[in-house]
């Protein structure tokens, strides 16, 4: 999971800091606010310890392709075992795991005739894997928050859940479509 964690979260840090810079407009490059330093620092994170693209290639070409995804899916299925199937989103997560498994098999097959293909789609594959793990993490949060807030503050997690389901998790389908277009 090292490539996924390193690449996905450093990319998110850069994206988030860049969005913050937009709030300041041209004034965001003035040193007094400090956001320009945060943008530079977060960009460097994407380069250090192997660029994010190298991390993506490492995940797909060196870790997933050799065993046809068996290691990745063993981990994902182990994560599934600990989930409460009553938590909203459980079925969607299982569907994501199935779709990721399917696209992995298709990539392994296609790479037999097109050895460059995994390099072209590695970044999208890594992001899809990261989003599947994020969906799993959200299920953990959702299950815990349902137990904690059922009587105290039921609306506490409603807005974050809406944001997760409307703006973040739909990217998974987009990444799969990008990969499928290359097959």
C-alpha cells in the first residue's frame, strides 16, 4: 500500500493547497499569507521518495500485475470481512472491489499483447485503488458515527457523507472509464 498512500495523499495535499491559493487570487503569491510556501512544499511531496507516477507504475507493474492482483484483492477482501453490512455504502464498496478486480484481470490480459498499456494507465489505476480504500475508510467512519451520534447529534456526519458521496467517490467510476478506454 506504500505507493497508494504516498501518491494519493501527496497529490491530494497539492490539489488542496492549490485550491486554497485560488481563494487569494493573485495575492496568494505574496509571502505574507504563507500559502505560496504550502503549495511549493506540497508539490515537493509529490516528487520526493519516487515521483507519484513512479509510485503508480510500481503499484501496477511490480505489485499487482505479477500475481494478477491476488495480493491486493486478498487485502481488500480481508477489509470486507470486518465491515458491518448494515452500514450504508457497504454494497457499493463491494461493487467497487468487484469492478477493480475485473479491470485488473482485463489489464493483465491486455498487457500480454500491449506491454506499454500498464504504464499508460498506472496513475488512473492507483487513484481507483486509493478511492476504493477511501470508500472502505468512510464505511468505518460511517459505522462508528452511526453508533456514536444516534442520539447525541445525528446530523454531525450528514454533510461530510454527502460531500464524500457527491464529489469524491464518483471519481472511481471516471478512473475505470479512463482505463477501459485504453483497453
